[in-house]
């Protein structure tokens, strides 16, 4: 689930020259970590952090649940005898 505590709270909305403007009282704090993408170790850490952020997102988990439940994608492509149903027993 999306953690509402980390979402930005909209203070005001209005139109300005045919553009919608949204005001926020304060923006969410994010700890920006600097990476040296030319350094192989830092580059690997950057990729791992991005992957972790994506896989922990609400949207990714919703997509995976949809694919498993609705589209029947609950079996390993390479190991066909491994399914989601066997793992749950």
C-alpha cells in the first residue's frame, strides 16, 4: 500500500493562463544519495537501489498481482514444474 504519510499534501489548485497549477505547503524530504556512475562499485549500488525502489512500489506490486491472478502468469518459464501454487503448500 501507498504510505499516505510520505505523500505530498495539496494545499491549493488554480488555473493560470490555461495551465493548472498545484501548490504544496511543503515537499516530502528525500535523502539524495550521490553516485559516481563511472565507478563500477557505485554503479552496481545505484542499479540495486533503483531495482529495490521499483520492486517496493505500489504500482509494481499491483502489476505483478494482476499478472498472476488475471493473466495466469504464475509458473516459471525455465523450470516449468515450479509454480506459485507449489510454493504456497
